[in-house]
């Protein structure tokens, strides 16, 4: 049975050193990674349909298996921040961190999603669509792309959209746009970060946000999620 996506956390901060240490002829025991759970999924050919997933809680150690499943060794080259876990989808080629006290849930039209157990509007979700573009630079200048998305794609006609910050970063040769914005209507306002990237013939979008009234308290926490998104080669 193929493992298509993994929700994982590192057993200790010493793990990256063990993974990156040179192999010795006398080494007989591989590095061990501890998984809180494994999600096995059956996937249809369409990207945005809901998946039928069975979660099997267990704790097991895998050495060579874990290393062979993860094509990007840089995924484990950094320590996962305290109070976060990493979600890795090997089949669809992406990973990101989410707060460890959040819970997975189904968000229609999205490939994965996690939310605060008490505040449902405080959540992260990931979606992607096919594209013939090779890089987000192919979409146009960052300012033009971001303003168009926030004002004409993310917002409804009854909402006022504002963009506060735009950042570009490059990781392992892949480019990402991350931006902060609010959507305000008569009775409600939501703030969020979005990170977009292109790879594997897919246009990925990660959005993490909360009610604007709580934004000051959770902004930095959610920025970690937005900045953690990575596209993996598949």
C-alpha cells in the first residue's frame, strides 16, 4: 500500500544531525523517524475532489523507508518549530507546518486543511489546479498578481479587499509569493496570509487566516505556517 501523505513530527531536535551525518561502514542501524499517524488515501484523477482517507493512529519507527519516501532531503534539514507539526503530501508534492493543537478537516475544493479545535475560522487550507506555467514569475509582476488575486479571486463583490504586505522568497530554486490581506464586509472581517507557488505542473495556493479581531494575537503564529509551505518534486 502506497503512503500518499504523512502527518509527522520529529522525535528530537537531534534528528537532522543524524540524517545528515555521513554513513559509516560500521553503522548497522538507520536513523529513526517517529510518526504520530499515517494517512492512507485513495485519490481520483481530479485534483479538487474530496479524498476518502482512513487515519490509523500508531507510533512506529522507520529508517531507510522514511528516507527513500522523501525525495527532498532538505525537508528534514531544519528543526520543526516547537508547537508545530509538519504535513507532507508526497503524492501531490507539497509540505507545510500547522499548529500541533489543530485538527484535520474536510474543506471542499481543497486538498488538505487543518483548523483550531475551538475557532473554526482560524485555519489553514491548501489547494492546487493544473497549469502550463513553470514558475510564478510567468504570471506577471508580484504586485499585479497579488492585487488581482485578492481583489478579484479571493474576495466577494460585497467585500472590501486590502493588501498590507508582499514578500518573495526562493527555496531550492523554487519561487514563492507570500502576502497579507484582509477581506471586510458589513458584519465581518477576516485577515489572512496566502502563499502561492508553481511546480509539478500545478499552481499551489496555501491560505492561513483568522477573524480580524484575533489577528494581532495570532498573526506571528500563522506567519510561520505561511512561510513553511514548500513544493516537493514528484
